[in-house]
């Protein structure tokens, strides 16, 4: 876990609030924590998605999930 990544305690609160990944093309929900850390990294640093660190996964996959969560209201649930 790197500095700024979600801790186990934080993840226990956040995980149930995220929309489920469904469909046969969806990545497993196990990736949600890694993807969330990638999203927070991009937002915290202010770098372009393409410059996101590789340890968070493929930048496009993280971005697509970020947009999907935005469309499904996942960010509103987290902010409440």
C-alpha cells in the first residue's frame, strides 16, 4: 500500500457503497480497491489519466470505471 491509498478501515466503509460490476465483460469487483486508489491518485496529483501509475492497472480501465461510477451515482453515495 502506498502513501495516500485507501486503508483497510476506510475500505470497509467504502466498499459497500460502490456500484456492483455486472455483465460478462466486467472486471471482478476485487479490482475496485485498486481502481479507487488509481482514481484518487489521479485526482490528488492532477495528472492526466494516461500518466497514472501502472500499479493501479490500465489507465483506460480505471477511467472507464470512474465514469461508470459517476453515471451510476457512486460518487454521490461516497460523498454522503
